[in-house]
C-alpha cells in the first residue's frame, strides 16, 4: 500500500486529519533524558485524536535514529498511526540517499524534502529509496513562516520552457511529475493553498502547518484545499493536550461536515 493510501485510510479510521508535530523546546544535556518520556506521554494523551505524528530535529538531534526514537516509532505504529520525518532533505543526491536510508530503515513512513535541489543528483535517490522501501516523500511548496515569501514567492524562469512562473507553482508541478505523496503549504497563506490545490487536484494532498501559534486558521486552510493539518505548539504547549487535541479535531470534523473540505 502506498504511503498516500496508508495515511488516507488511517485518517478515515481515526476520523482525524491532524498530524501532530511532536516538538519540544531545547533542553540542556542534563535534562534530555526526560524529553523522550515527555514525547511518549504526549503521544499517549492525544493518540485518539490524530492520524499521524511528525518528528522534527527537536527529537532527532538529541537522540538520532536509534534506541529511544525507534521505540517511539514502534509506539506510534502500535496505535496504527503513521510517522513522518520532517528533515526537509536538501542536499546532493549521494547525501540525500544516506539520509533517506537512515530515516526509512529507522521506521519512518515518509519524509519531507525540499524540491529546490532538483531531480538529477538531487531528490531522485530519495524517491528511489522511497519506492524500494514502500515509503512516502512529501515536498515543500510554500512554508508557513513570514519570510517564506522571499524564496517561495519569487518569479522564476522555467529551466526547460523559459516561461515565467512562481517558484511555488513550479514546486507544485514538480510534485505532480515526480509523483510525490503530498506537498506542504503553510496555513498562514490560504491563497497559496488554493492556487497549489488547483494545480495538484485531489490526487496529491496538501499538508498544512502554521495553525494557531503561527496564526493560520483551521476553516480557512481546509476551505482553500488543505487535507491534513500539522499541529504543533497549539497542542504540545497546551495545559491539557488531550482536551485541546479533541476540541481541535471536533472543529476540523465540523468544518468538513458543513462542506468546507
Ligand atoms: P507549530 O508549533 O507552529 O509547528 O504548529 C509546526 C511544525 O511544522 C514545521 N513546519 C514546517 N514543516 N514545511 C514543513 O515541512 C513548512 O512549511 C513548515 N512550517 C512549519 C515546524 O518546524 C514545526 O515542526
């Protein structure tokens, strides 16, 4: 089963479109042992309200891809959730291949990569590894932070046709032609979600971070065409993560019910 189908089925089974960004603030060396415990506790308290977990450098830098992280991945999978590595892979092909092999063999179901590096000797080895391991690749298309416009909104000249187009439109087209399993577009830019969704259609889902803490809104993002919502600090820094995740999921379900998405 492809990653795309796996997350779609999980999302239906769990009745949730939430991808939990399992992020925690920097910890000094002496406090790091508590971090994994905190991550497992967070997972346990919100697992019925989410369909996937996204892990970022917040946990990979202190723990790598062995030991505790593999145990965390096993716990994620035991709950029938999927695990995404947000490494924004962005290097030459030979290095990207090694990055992908480490993450996929550790147990991640998909990883996020940056299309800026191109295909040949760029992302091709990641897609090759993904297909061999039956895993997914999700591409950045328009990031959620304020400075995103400096890069993603640039007008570029297509290297093949010479035609002028926006960088994010070029990335969305690449996602289609490379058969990526999804693209990431910030909820803070709903008009970009809409435009990218028009290019992608229904086959390639949009993952949208930036809800809450960064100012993005659930209803607006879904209305514009986002399929999965990546939620981090709005849940992880909440006083009651279980209650917050439940309420946010209810909000998402209601928006879907009234035909927003
Ligand atoms: P918050 O706390 O703002 O966390 O909900 C968002 C999480 O998502 C990551 N992030 C992104 N990842 N493309 C990505 O691949 C993006 O455009 C993007 N914007 C935010 C962020 O690092 C954090 O883990």
